[in-house]
C-alpha cells in the first residue's frame, strides 16, 4: 500500500469543508469525470487518491453542474 500523509489529508478535508459554495467560481472547480482513479485498488485507497487529486472533495462538477456534498457528523 502506498504511504499517505493522513494528517495532511485530514487538514485538507477540514479546510475544504469550510468553503462557502457561494464563493466558488465554476471554472475553479474540478470536473469529477476527469479525475482518474485506479479501480483495481482497494476502496480505501481509491478514496484517499480522490481526496489527493481533487481540489475540494466537497465541491466539484459533474457534467458541468456544480455539486456540493455534506456529511452529518454522528457522535455515539
């Protein structure tokens, strides 16, 4: 398995999560269909590769349409 800097990825996720979608320009957002991920890798590595390759894993384009995903934090 390739080494990943988990702390750096966690910082990127936190930084990206706080971006206001109203401040995002469509031309500055990655088109997700252009992001190439090796499907032969295990799912956890594919997720990490996606986070590394995309500018913001919470805001991207799909076929030119802006998409924002959000997750609710569940505390047990």
